[in-house]
């Protein structure tokens, strides 16, 4: 069965012919970004394997594979288990290392689990690649959170790294593992620093993945959209744009050993974003509130990315405008909200 793409304004302009007939592994492949990548790769003719352990607090969801479930190999298990990962990684041509724990508050409440998921899992995958698939290309999903509070805007890849929470520290370590394995073992690895990725198939039942998901759920359920603060500036990357960046990094040898920021076309305040969402949904209420103290301590203030490096080296740039992306996302969840909450 052919994959039905989410209704969106995204139009792929990159063919990525190098994936046809190739073996591709996606850790965290039933989550938001991993499943969108799986759909895209199936359309490109790749032999796709997804790894996920479907932890209830993370983003994995069987609904995310609807339309391609009979065209991907699903391996249910923990990417932290290195011995098991050896058997899964063997023979792969590409590995998209996306599994991880994304909640900043959860990382503070349970730092040991965050360490296991954001350091142990990437390291286990890299060891498996080194021993079982040394020629595979590895793309790691890092995060803008490793920059901490920006000292200047837009933030480029040379900005100092100073995470404000446990999650950011562990993601930084995961990124460094990939660069180290490239340097000392020749693993063909690179990292993309993602920022506020949103779109169909993201987690909306709580804020463990993105606050925007919770906003969309609240708006569709007729509840107020709660904005904490509201003055902070952000940029956003639509899910399909993020997938194109991952594929570009995986398919271009120039990316090996490199780090790239991703970003969006527009920079908006959170208050303006909430109003835009309210307009897209039609009649949603917006309530601006003060930060809860626990969140205030780890808020980074304003952030937007300088993504000129990835444009110049890999030819990628975001193409989906924010309103169009919100319209596509809201349309997706109008039809499928029950599968995600």
C-alpha cells in the first residue's frame, strides 16, 4: 500500500535517489520525526527497518506507521541494548539515530533515565555500527537546547554550548559521541541540531515532546491555549522540512563529521504563534500566564537559528511557511486526534 502523505504545503524538491533499494535503519522510528522519515523513505524505495520500544512517555505510536506498516520492518526493543542492536544494525547502509528522551522536566526528575536514553542509546548504536556496519552513514538528531541561553541571534554553529538542563547536557554528549566515532573510527557520522520541530504525527497528549502539540490538542478540544510568558521569540521547523534535511545529510558525503543547525522561515513570539494557531483552528481561546517556577529556571529566552551552513553545504532550506504548517498539522489531528490522546 502506498503511504498517504499528510495534507500539507510541503513539496519535496530533493529527489534523494541514493536511497532506492538501500537498507535504512531508524531508531525511534515510530515516533514523530522517525515515522515521517519512514514514510518518506518507503516512497523513495528504501528497505526500511524501524526500532522503537514504545515507552508510554515517549513519542512512539503504531498510528504513525499507518499506510506503510506492511512495507517496513518493525523491531520492538530498546536501543540501549547493545548486543541486540548488533543484530539489527548488521547490513544497514544508513542509520538515522533518532531515539531519545525529549522532555526537559523529565530529565530533571529522572536524570538517570535521561542519561540512559540520550547517552547510552546513541553509544550502543554507534558501537553496533562500528562493529557490524562500518560503512554505514549515521545521522544523529541533536537539538538547539545544547546552546542554552543565546548570547546573540541568530545562533550559528559556532555559538558557545552551555545547556541549561540535564537533557541538554546528555544530548550534547550524544552529539560528541558521533563526532568522536567519526574522528577515531571513521564512522561516517554527522549531527543535525533540530529546533522546535512540529507537524503531523508529533506527540500531542502532553508537553514531553513539544509545547505546540499540547496547544493544538487544547484548541481542538475547545480548551484554552495556555501560553507561559509569551514574549519569547522562536523559529519552527515543519516535520517534512526536517525529514528533507535528514535525507540530505545522509545522502551527501560532505556532511560527514559536520554539525548543522536547522531552523524555520519565520521568527515569531509565542504569543503571536498562539494567536495564529487560534485563527487556524477557528475561535480557540488564548490565555497568557506567568511561567511556573520549575519551567522558568530552564527557559532559554529568545532563540532563532542561523541555518546558512546547511544551505550552503547541503542545499537544504526550510520551505513550509508557519501558517501553512499549522494548517496541515491541525487538519491531520482533526481527523486523528483520538489515536494520539
